[in-house]
């Protein structure tokens, strides 16, 4: 049984006012507090409470938004039912909610529970068939399809039928069933056929969330432009003032904003630009102006750092503070920008691994140069770390005099640029290490890398094997296991 957390829904929810009676008689239910919960996406949230008396529970205080609700009894034990524009009267038993369910009043719930019972009977019949009984299974499949056509697709004026239809996959024509490519294409094109995305109420069902998640995880190629294309196509059918619009936009934006997959921040940017920004003309009615400004600023900072964009040019001084390095003038096939801080714990672990990998690359004649940029405002620790760890790559940073007298270095000496001295803002360095792989056209082809993922990427790009990576993978696993053990010890 799923454990349900009851807390007030964080999203603003609008109710239609009016009287609506929900009446339940539950055999075996003691006099107690009973909760009414409502789905928003795949989670249940508190909607109301009532006191049961003599095995009866009544909710009749307000008109409820349509969707799937749950009546939650002590245990917790609950059953689901449909709320639409009608009163509901149902009877059941604490020991078998679905099996003993009787719908006395509510056309929607009659449709809902008739289908549940029908599928149960089909499952029983299927269990009696032999595995090689193809004809028997085809007969059952035809019975299910006929029931769906007669009891669901002919009743789509009812919310219950809409909800049930959402879980039914489109029927693939027989002539293309054996062609994987055509079958996939058909399924992709018709995935949303049975889902009415103009009906706001479907957001209050767990089915919509599952369909949304499956489509964007499994159905379409995980390429940012493709994801954005299908997101726009889906969302732009919805009422921009609806909870369905809000949920879908928020869910997809947050999903890709927090993704650990390289390049998926491009989806966050496209969603932000389309639905959140500019902040003074936003479609995201659920966010206040401060949060909108922050989100739009983040999208603006992220955009020039996306995969495929030209890496912002940097011209910074080496440890002597006299020689200036412009990585745009380096002739290598690849450049690796490493933003790091000697006081950063993760940097202390990752920099030595990168240093070893740098030597491995050189030994294999891979045409790559590492440019490590120190992010600390004071450079003494940075220089000391470089010397102690014998970091032989290019080491550059800003320094106090260049920052305090920027005009002298930018306009008089003309050895750097404002964007270079402001590299922490230019590259949005909010944590370290930050690592970017740049190609010979100075385009970003990799980001959010560590030594291992960088090595695997170069293996793929150069079509070679790097033996050191197996050692590195083993070391990373040991470190991860050690952290997990530490967490377990702390919890105990």
C-alpha cells in the first residue's frame, strides 16, 4: 500500500463553489476521521476531512474540481473514485474496497467500476489459458477492445470514460505491426489520441503524469531540440490559465533544469524562454515576480553556455601575472576549460585525476590542451597547489591589480577584456569544478564533466581505448562506496 503524505498543495487551486454531496457507507469502518484526497499529477494531496459515524461518511461542503479522488481510512487504506458534476453515493467494505464496491449514484463511477470489474474478469480468464493458446488470447483481446469501444469510447462525455481512455494505447494497424520503424512512427504520432489535453481535469489523475513521463522519457529521442518541439506541440493545446498547463510546464521545466544528463539544460532554456520569460509578460501565473526574474536571469546566463554555442573567449594571465593567454589562439583540436578553487574539496579530488589524464592524453598524442582557471580571488593558495601537484597544463586567472585597475589592462595595455576579468559571471561559476570541452571551432561540445566522463568522451571522439579509465572508474566506485558507508553510519 502506498504511503500518502497529506499536505496543502503548493500550487494555487481554484474551486467552483456550490454544493456537492459525496456519500459513502463502508461496512467495518469505525467512527473516526476520514480524509478526502485528490490527485495532482501522480501525488495525492489533502482536500477535506469528515467524521465517520455508523459506518457512513459524508462530504457536502463545497463543489470539487473534477478528477480522481481517494477516500482514505485508517491504515492507511483507501479507494479511488471519480468526482465530476454530480453527487456520489457508494457502498463498500473495509476488507475489500473494490470487490464489494456498489455504485448507487454517479454515472461516472458506474463506468469507472464497471471497467475495473471487467478487467478483473478478463484477468481471471487469461490465467486459465495455456501459454500457447493464441486463439484464446486473441479472443480475450477482442472482448476487451469491444468493451472499450462500447463502454468507454462511446461515453467520452463522461470524465470517467476520458480517464479510462487515457490508459488505452492507440491500436496499431495490422499491416505495420511487424515493421518496427513504422510501428514506432505510428505510435509516436498517435500517442496522445486518447488523451484530451484540452480538459483541465485530467491533471487530477495519476494517468496523465504517467503518460507525460513515459512520452518524454521513452518515446522521443533525448535531443533538446526534439524535446522542445514536442513539448510546445503538447502544451500549446492547453488553456494557459489552467492547472493542466501549469503542471505540464512546471514538470518539464524542472525535470530538465535538474537533469544530470549533459546538454539537457537546453530544454530548461527553451521552456523558460517560451513560457516564463520575459518576467513582465510571463505565462507562468503561479510564480511571483521575484522568482520569475531569478528564473529568467538563470536562463539568460545558461543560454550562451549551451552545447553547440561558441565558448566565451577568455584572456587571462598565467601565474607570473605578466603573460596573458588567449585560449582562442591555441591551435589544438580540443581545449578543456577547468574552473577550480584550491579550497574546494571536490577540486582537491578531481584535479589530480585530471592531471594524470592530461599526461595519458599527451602520451597517446591526443591533440588537447587543458586550460585551468583559478576562481579564488587571492592567488597564493592557487599558486602553491599548482606547484605542489606539478600541474603542467596552462594555469591562468585574474589577480588583484587587474581587478582593481581593470581600465589599465583592458584599455591601456589592451591585454584582456571585461568579459575575461568577469569570467565568473561570463561562465556562471556558482560552484567548482566546472569543466567545458571545446572543439577546434571553439564550440562547446561537453560540459559538467569529470575526469572519467571526459576520458570516455575522448575515447568516443578519437575512436581509441584509454586503459587508465578502468583504474579511474574503480577509484570512483571506491570513493562512492565510502561515501555511502559514511551516510549509513551517520544515519545509524
